[in-house]
């Protein structure tokens, strides 16, 4: 993976399922089973990733479970081998992510952008996102924390990922 395009973390191995090498998976995607759309995963942390192939995966109640095979050593087929994967992040190369339509954004592309009011006043930097049911919300850190609804066209005037900025119809004293 290049440093310019690090893999995109979409989940985490968080437990064991059975005795034949299956693992429980926590997905950061919405809906959660979108993670199962990828048949190749990278497991690891930050800059140390190992490629795995998803042999089988499914929802099991409210949990996702998967049986994996490491590219180098083959199928993970027992509980002890699967236990070594617990707490590893699950990522995919950015090139594996589906293309988005006009006005659609991945949350990971918004984190780190600076947000300004229409008058050019800095509101903060996006440090996270929240789901509220009604709409997504930008979590901004700056002189204080701000929560700004991410409603493109009503509150969000411009998203310039390449330029590293968002312009919002939001005042600094909100």
C-alpha cells in the first residue's frame, strides 16, 4: 500500500466463532453487511497489513462471521489460528471502494477537512461523524467542539476534498 493511498479500515476482528477457524467481525459500514461485499481483506494495523481472502461470510444473528484464508499460508482452519486475528483491523484498498455519485462522500474522506462559514470564518476541523437517523453530523474540533448537520445543499454549500475544505451555512456562535 502506498502512503498516499492507505487502505480504508472498514471493520475489526472481534472474536471467535466455533472451533473451525471462523471469526466474529465488527463492521464500521452501514449497513453492517456491506463489509461482506469485499472478497479480499487486509488484516493488520496502520502500515502492517496482510492480505486475506474471504472464503465464506454471513450474518449470524446480529453478528457477522467469516472464514478466511491468508494469501501466504492458506485457510485459517482452527480456533488457535483464528485467535491470532482478534483485534486486527479489516481494511480494503481504496481502489476497491465503489465509485460514488455526484454529491456523495465517504466519511473517511471528510475527516480531516477544515470547515468554514460562508463568511470564511474557521469553524473547526472534522474529527468525526455521527449518525442521527435524520441526517449525518460533522463533529468539528477547533476553539470548541461543534456539531454541524451534514445536509448538502441546505447547510453544506461546498465540499472540496482536494482543497481540504468544506463551506457551511453555519455561524461561529452556533
